[in-house]
C-alpha cells in the first residue's frame, strides 16, 4: 500500500491556534536533529504540557485511524513524547498501547513488552521531519511480529512526506523549509543558532 497524506481537516485552524497559544511554535534559527537548518521549530514539550492541546491532536489522529480499512489492534509510540501520544490515541481507540524505548541509541522493547503475532499496529509520533523515529519504531514492531497498518503524527513539518508504505496522517501540517548546512540563506545565517531537540545532531 502506498503512503498517502490525509488532507487538512476542517479543524486545522483551531489546532493551529492551540499550537500557537501553547508556545509550541518557535521562530528563529534552529539546527534540527537531522543537521538541517530552519527558521521554524516545534517544541513538543509545550504540547505535552497542555492536556487540552494534546487531547485535540490525539482525537484527530484517533478519528482518522478508526477509518482505516484494517482495524487497529495496537498503538505503538517511541519514548519520550510518543508514550503519552500512544496512550491517548490507544485509549480513544479502545486498544492496548506499546512503548518503544531507546537503549544506547537503539530502539527496542523493554520491561517484558510483547507484540501479539500479526497485531495490526498504528505507529504514532509527535513531530515528523525526516521520519527516522517512525521507521525505527515500525522496525521494532515488525521484528516482534506485528503488522504496521498506518502512521499517525501530531505535527508534520517535513518538506516531502516520507513513504512508509502505509497510510500517513498528520493532525496538523505546517510549511517549514529547511536547508543543508552549506546552503543556509544569508538572512537565516545572520540569526544566532539554537540547537533544540534530544537526538544528537549529526556532525
């Protein structure tokens, strides 16, 4: 099944207003975890601090997931932010949640977590930029015997939506250009750099 991005919902204006009011949208000069530079950054922890904002985004994701041709039986998300998202989306869908953790930089299942053989799994994450975290989480689920049937993210800031081989949905999408280190425009280079995020930035 080819990857597809759902159209913006009728509530996208309200979701955007919630994100702005939560302080999740930052503007300046940021070095993303991919190593690319951008004038826009999403501070996901501002969203995680606001139950009203997070619930609205997760409700949008769950509503979309419930319309998939293959009913979701499990929701999986990566630590740290993905834990809360997986829990809330799974709660709304009435299915179990699974948390994929990082051990020395490698995604894995811990604490006796298992995936029922063939379980139709929705992989969720907070912010989609390159799709690396989603791919890593999906690989863990599949290696454990699950079947990934969809990907849901709260915010899509990718310039070109990655092809995960399954339907992709973003509760909210924003246009945010990014640039390689050797092609940063002068107007952006003139702004002091901030390096947000938790994944080490590539050298």
